[in-house]
């Protein structure tokens, strides 16, 4: 059986709370939801869309 990980043992990374950082988090969350529902996703101009897992 695996031991539980204490959250206070994880390193803390300072992150600036800006509108841009919140927009990136929302975009990644939306991307995850779309991929789970079967949508193809990709970065415009960067790569070809991939099928969802």
C-alpha cells in the first residue's frame, strides 16, 4: 500500500497572480475538458491536431 504524501513536504514555487496566468490556467483546463470529451486539440500554427486519448 502506498504511503500518503504530505502536502507541506512539496516545494512551494512562487507564482505571480496576473490576468495572463489565470487565462493560461483556464485555457489549459478547457483544453483538458475538450480532450476528454473527444475533441481534437492543438496549438494554432504549431502542430497538427491530435485525437483525444
